[in-house]
């Protein structure tokens, strides 16, 4: 079931997660980790990578066994598969990078309940071949990582005056404390969604104009 | 054929459903146990190292340590596994002389339990160092209890009598007062409360100065003295 990377449709499956179907900005999924762990760039990145591992692993497995999984218990089986991957990444992080594990705390186990992951199993992995499922999972989690990182870096820069713990502005900068508190997460997410919708709308309007111009000419 | 019969035909037997779930659970269990077993030594070692480093940090000039346990009304060297809340750490100098205790305390902070380790010199009745072992305080605010060095330095020479008190930043005047953190009052007060509680708990349990348990297994710090931040070798028996 090897997938040729140059196959345009496989690449499309991956790319759609980055922008067009971005899990956070478009589908607005996975909001809990999105708001909770994005108070610094490094936390956001670690959370994103952990999610990537879980999503790619479970998508591959669900897709490989899709014909053996009875429809009636599929959701429970997806959860078992996802939970196993989450436990693996939980212990791995605890052993390898205890400092980051400490910061992420309860949110690693909560990846199990990330609706983006379960959603991809049900909507995509269970209906497609392993190759496509993996490409889709990589794309979706990359989109998730981008979104987490965007939120995390904005909040850390404004709220703490630093990025990845490196001071950016010196002593004269008064941090906007609210940005690293929960309200800051909502405000930043709202502004990013606003920007995203604005870009999408402008693009749609531009395309409409192009079509109209074509019709007028033809 | 009635609709009922149709749906009965399409439905796999419950045995099959149960079996597939049980099988998935079994595989998942095996994987979880293997990853747990594989990472356990590293995780335990990490935790022990963190604690050891913390003990050497909160007690200056200490070169070796041993676990002490309060048992049957007496503080003795910990031999076997006892309850963790009855355990403290004794710090000893290069000649094996007793220097002070490192006591662990825990309590609720702003978000979750904070675990604190502090170094205590019983003879001078002074706290000489504080280290946060675990906390989930708000990054950028509450986490200043261990990131704000000015706050941590409050505990480097702190009298415990009558009891520690957090005061508004910049108004510290008595030897038992500490400067709080602006914007993280709850976290700072939590640390103070945890230390006070732990101190009250241990006040009567500690033997009179001079009667501390002797260092049983002498272990030398691998690094030269003065390099306080190099990880010391583990004390045998720990």
C-alpha cells in the first residue's frame, strides 16, 4: 500500500490540513489543549509534537485494521488505540524530558480526548488506505502544530517578553500579564480566527471577481 | 424477510464484539506495560537525582546526605521503605558532621499541589534554602516562586521564629519575613504556608541539637567543594 509521495492527491491530503481544513482555524477542534498549553512557545511545540505522534500512529493503525474493526464497537476501539499511543508518549516524555512533561502536566493524558484525533479516525482513516491516512494525519497535526505555535509564541512574546525563554525586549518591557492567563488565550485565538476568516473571505471575493471577469470577457 | 431479521443478520454476534474489544485491550495492555517497564528506571533515576540535587542546593556546604525516618517517636536512619511523609533528609559535611535537615512539604497552591523542599539548621533555627520540587503554577506569574531569584533568595537566611510571614514586596523588616511576589501573592503565600505547616509538624519530632542521627554510610561528593551545582554522587543505600 505504498504511496508515491509525488502523487498529487496524497500531497493534497497532507496540504489541506495546513490551511484549507486547518483543524484549529477552520474546524475549530482541539480547543482545550489549544488554549491551555499555549502560554509559551516551547509548551505549544511539545504539545503539538505529542499530538502528531498520537494522530499519525492511530491513523495508521485504524486504517490498517479498518476491515477487522466491527462497526458497532469502532469508537471504543479507536479510543483504546489512541489511549495506548498517548500512554506511550506520556511515559516517553516523562523519561526523556521531565521538565517539559512537568509543564504540560495533565494535558498529555488529555490528548486522548482531543476531538481532532478521534474525528480524523472516524472521518478519514477508517475509509482510506494506510498511506493516505498517514499523509492526512501528518497534514492535520502539522496544521495543529502551526496553530499551537502561532498562539504560543504570540502569547509568550507579549505576556512574558520572551520567545523560547530567551528575553527579547530587555528590562524596559512591561509584560502584558493577561496574555499568559486564560483570557489572553481566548483573545489571541479570537484575533487569529478573525484574521484567518478575513484572509479566506478576501480570497473568495477575489476568486469571484476573477470568475466574473472571465464571464464578462467570454 | 422482515426488517428485524435483516438487522439480526447484519449484526455480528456480541461474542465477536466482546472478543475484538478484549483483544484490543490485551494488546494495548501489553504495550502499556512494556513502555512503563522500559521507562521506569529512567523516571525513578530522574526523580531521585532531582531530589538529591535539591537537597544539596538547600543545604549549603553539605557533601553527603542520608534519608532519615521518624519512627516510634524517634528519628533514625531510614532502613526500609516507610511512609514518605515521615521521611526527611539529613545533610552532613565533609568530616561527616551533621549540618542540617532538608524537609519536604506539600500543599495546595494556586492551581495544583506545590511540593517544597527547604533546608533547616536546627541549632540556629534558620531556613537556609528553598527549592520547589513540583508545581503547576501559572507560567509567568505563579512560577516566579522558583523563577524569581529575588524571591527564592528570601529563604537563604530566614528565621523561623515565631513563624514565617509573607509581606508586601519591599517591606521586609524582620528576619522572619519574606518579600512576596507582585502578581503571585497566592503562590507566594502558599509556599510560606507549606513551609510553616511542615515546620510545625517536624518541630517536636527533631531531636535536640547535637543528638542528630550519625552519618552511617560516608560518601564523598565527587566534585570539588564549592562547585555546588555539580550533581553529587548518590549516597550508597539510597
